[in-house]
C-alpha cells in the first residue's frame, strides 16, 4: 500500500493524459486530506499554527488625468498626476493552538486517509484499465 502512494502522487503531478485526469478527478479528497495532514503535522512539530493574513493599503500611482477645457471650451490634453490605488500584502503570523486537539485531529485525518486510500485503489485500477498508456 505504501508503494502505491508515491506512484499515485507521481501520476497526479502531471495532469495531462486522460488516465491522469481520471485519477486526479477521483482522488481529489485524498489530496485534500494529505494537505491537511501535512499542515497538522507541521503545527505539532512547531508547537503553533501559521495563519495567513492579508492587509490592504492605499498607494498612489502615476496616471493621466483629464484636463479642464480652455477658455474657449476646447478640450485640453490630459496631464500627469497621481491616482489612488489599493494593493494587498499577505504575510504569515504564528497562532497558538491546543496541541492535544491538534494531535487528535491528526490521528483522525490519518484514519480518514487510510479509508480514502483503500477506496481509491479500485478507482485507480479502473482508470488505468479504461485509459491505458
């Protein structure tokens, strides 16, 4: 079973052929659980979680602004000015966690992963039979 996982992940990495697309489509939950396991394991090893935060802030960018018409009402070419803009910055901050709860969550995710892997084996075999390479 452990030998099947690297093969499965290798097949998922290059999502080009119909077989790979079939496998990827039918093992989406397994990949999600793998990502959550890696996150919970990292949290336990560090002793805290990492939380992403996004901060929006105002900036000013050079731009062309419309000019008022001249005294005769003729349009004037635009002039250079500064226009407001909004940018985002994403950063990571440490977040305290309940380590016992995180350990229980990790154990539950690992159990769920075993179940999903067992359920995925026949589906992977079916995809390989349906789309031989």
